[in-house]
C-alpha cells in the first residue's frame, strides 16, 4: 500500500496489492482521472490521446485548443466552466452567482484517516490506511474544497469524501456537493443497479449504457427499497467469476443520487452523493461542510470477486468491532406469529417452546406498547401496554431470561402516530409545513431527528427500557418516508438542509446508543430491507433483508442483497405456509435452506406446530448451530448453474475446510435437463468429502466437472450439501 506523488509528471498513484488509482494535475490546475483498476506498478501516461482539437469545445486556455474540460477525465467536475456533463458541485454566492473556478492548490499525504464530522466512516488507522488530501482553491472567492482519498492495506477499495470550507466573508449556499466523481476513458461497460420495492428489494438490473445517462436516486429521506445507493460498472464479458467490475456505494442512509453518464466522445462518468435535488446548505464565513464517504471497489474476478471485496470491507472495517466475528443468536420473532394481537401469555408459551427447540433469542415485535392494536396508533410514547403485559416488560424479560433465552424488542423510534400522547404534547416535533396537515403513510408521521430534543427524548425512552428490561437486541424499524419537508426551526434559506440534518440526527442518536450499550445487537429494518445501506451498517451489524419471507420470492432479493452485503449481517427467517406475503406453499426444508445463508431466525407460531414439525425445526436449529460460523462468516458466491430453473449458492468457511452448497429448483421441469452446478474457489489438489454420503471428490472434479442432482417432481425443492476437506 502506498501513495506515490511523482513531481515530474504531477501524478498521484494510490495502490495496494490489488488496485491502482492514478490522478494527475493538468496545467497545474485541473485534476484528471488517469486510471482506476487492477494494480499496476507505475503509470507513465500511456493513455493521453484524448488531447486533440475537436472543435466547438470550450478551452480554459485559449492558446491550447486541444485542451477542453468537456473532454478530459475529471476527478471533481465543476459548474459553468465548459464541462457540460453532470457536475459534482454547485456553490452560489449571496448575489446568486454560481460561477466558481477552483484550481489545484496542493496536497498532503499521511497515515491514518481524516474525521468526517457526524458521519459514519470506514475504519482506518495509521498502520493500515493512507490518506491523500487534494486542495482545490477558488482564490477569487476564498473558497476551498478538500478531496479526501483513502487506500487500505487489505481490500481493493478506495474511499473518497469531500469537505467544503468557506474562507470568504460572505454566506455561501452549497447547492450540490457530491462525494466522488470518476471518469473512465473506456466506454465499454454495462451498468448494474439494485432497485426494487417493498417485498422485492435489491432487484439486479444489468444493461448496456448507450449514448445516455442512468441516474438512480432516492428523494425519500432514506436510501429506500426503491433504489440502493450502488452502481456497478461491469465489463460486458464479465460474469460471476471473471471480468473487470467496479462497484460504487456510499456510507449514507438518506436521499442520494448515483449517476453513470456516457459522454459525447464515449467516456463514462460515475458519481455518487447526497441527492442535490432538494438539497442546499448555508455555509457562513469560516464554516465547513463534510459530505458522506463514497466507497469504490474493484475486482477482475467478476461480480463474486467484487462482492467479496465489499463483504471484506464491511466485516472488517464498517461493522462495529464488538460484533466483528461475533456469532449471532438464532431468534424467534413474534410478528408473523401474532401481529399486534400479542400478549404476555402468548409470549411465555412461545418462549417455552422456543427454548425446547433450541432458540437463543426471543424478539417481541410490534404491538407491545400502549394503544397499539393496529398500525393506526401508539407510536411515539413507548410505554408498555399493561393490559397485554400485566407483569410489565422487566418481569417478562426476567422470566424469559430465566428460561435461558435472550430478550429482544421492536421499536420504530423515528415515528409518531397522530393518536399518541407524544403528538399531542409535541406536534412541533413532526416534519411538516405549518400550513398543512402532514401526509399520512401507514397512519404515522416522521419526527424531526434534526431537533436535539427529539434525539434526547428517544435516547431517554429507549435506554430506560434497555436497562430496565435487560434488552440485548433491538429491531429498529422505519416504516415510512419523509414528506412535507419543512422545519420551523430552520431559516428560510436553510430549508434544503432538513433531510441531511435528519440523517445526521439519526446517526448521532445511534452513535450515542452504541456508545452507551455497546453489546446490544441492533437489527436494521425499514419495512424489510428498505434502508439496508453501508451507513446503517456502521450502527447496526444485522439487517432484516425483506418482509418477503417466501423462500422462492427471496432468492432474487438475497442474491441482489449479497452483491453488497455479507451473510454475517443478513437476517433471514423461516415462516409459515401459505406464505403471508405471496401465498406460496414451499417445503420447510427449502424455507430453511434459503434462510440459512446468513443469520437464521423463525417467524411463525411455534406453539401451533405438531410434534413432527417441532422435531424438524429442532433438527434444523441443531444443524445450523453446528455450522453457524460457516453460514455466518463464510465467503459467499453465487455459483454457475447450467439451467436457469436452478439457483445455486456456495459458502466456504474462513479456513477453507468446509463448503456448503444450496441449490434450489424453482419449478418441477417438464422434461429433465440435468442441472450441473460447478463449485468454486476450492483447492484443486485437495479432496472433499460429502458429509452426508461419505463420498470423496477431488476439488478439481467438483469445480470443473461439477455436481448434478436427481430428478425431483416437486416445485420449490432444494438441496443442501456440505463438503469437508479430507486428507487422502
Ligand atoms: C415492518 C417490518 C416488519 C414488522 C412490522 C411491524 O413492516 O418490516 O418486520 O416489524 O413492520 O409493524
């Protein structure tokens, strides 16, 4: 790992063993992306033929018609300077003038990382991280931009962020300040996005980019199930295992924008940052503004390779240290068992059966607090419903813990129901315009987390319950998006700050809770995986992937989610049939096989099961426990399948001794075309035993010849095979 500055040709070369990123300074002013990709030893300007006079372009130096900002590959493109592709920032003075002219003004290289105030960051220390700061200065206006670049010892990832500093004497309005921009000279890429909806999160969309632009965004105040803050650039020839792939995401959970734009002469612009639509920030003299950290990853080993870089980064540098490699408990959740019709008797009966079956954590979902018999009321007060739970939460938790289970609880802290005491006392805490009643969504309004008193109130409520009831797990839900964006507490010109301030307020509350309760496991939920993004991961090392608990429905959701996120954070539940979301009836083995690639949980009324069903679930739990670290911390890959009716997943333990393969047959086929599944990443010289049958195969055979499966005349069938490395 190093950052070389070559003063001869004015280039910066950031590299580690896997990745190189080269930036140059042209004409002593303009930053140019020279290269981002597989590690190279040095860069000696092998590609510079973009420089010729194309005519009809703007030229910052009139004596040099070959040089135009509209053509060069840029690191942080400006506004109104003749680069007509999308800009990375727009900054306006009091008189309305947004023409700015920032020029390169120096750099600094150091060990460790900068601090971004109030924002979650990838961890980096003096031993394993280097930082490059590049200074851009508008010396007419006395404005400064710092571009931060971080390179890490062990992952093919660069992180970037930006600080704006107002050294002038006037108030400046920052209308757009993205976190990164990279332009690629090579135009031959396909674009991968992860968009979707509630019950259908992180759908993979892969297509060519033609002479146009792909922009994905959220203006919902959260990253959202509709659009994940992620764009992938994939070589058209690439697949799960081979080919260059670049992935870009961001440590941010609010409204974002991400763009891939093919320019007139074919280069590709990529950007990610806070959504500039609706955003603005007032910067007074000597104030500064930090924006979220972007993550840019590279792999030449296809989408699995790219995912593995993200997984490694998140597991080792984003999840809080307390939870790195800490095995997660097997939980039973009450939502699909009882919904809001929950009470003490039901919970205790459920707890008893759960304990017998081997569960470790009982989670009371929605419905435990006063005035919560439906989703029409009750949010905000966070007082236990004494009729449903006459002994109170602390006593119930004690009984559950005495049975040998941990106690977990659902909260939706960011919300308030109109029918609640909190709303009566503090209507001013709701995000809304004073002119209108706020828009309802799931019968609830959003609390303005940008207000310190709101943060303090929520901290007080949640921490009291954690302490009194010895809660070791919290499912933190967020079931609606932000509307009516107005805050009486902000000035006229600050209204564009509301959404960003909301997210900063959320982070500050979560930071405080993490600090005070370092061992409480937070599971991130937003109507399922609606806010499953790297920013939230910093505070919550577990995430509910989707409200869709149907095994077949989840195949694509889990595959899409695994593009970014490792199994160790993905909460999956086995639920009842017919499935409550899609009505499908699937075998319990398939529901289990799909759920076990991650953190296993169950969400069904165990007290209604017959003995045979209980036996099956107990056996599943016992099985999962004996391979838990494989399923939670192994290396995940989507496998090549010769037939699209079959999805195949593999997970290899950290020491590469154990391999689990799950294959799902979606429908019973009309005629049988034998599915061939090829394992990956094994040692071709070693042998592996199928632990069920005792058969032994060479790693080369499993990878190159592959395994096949018998004909089973059932829809939604699945197989789970475990192989163990053996000496032969
Ligand atoms: C959301 C969550 C569910 C459940 C309900 C409770 O939909 O995603 O898992 O907690 O809220 O209201």
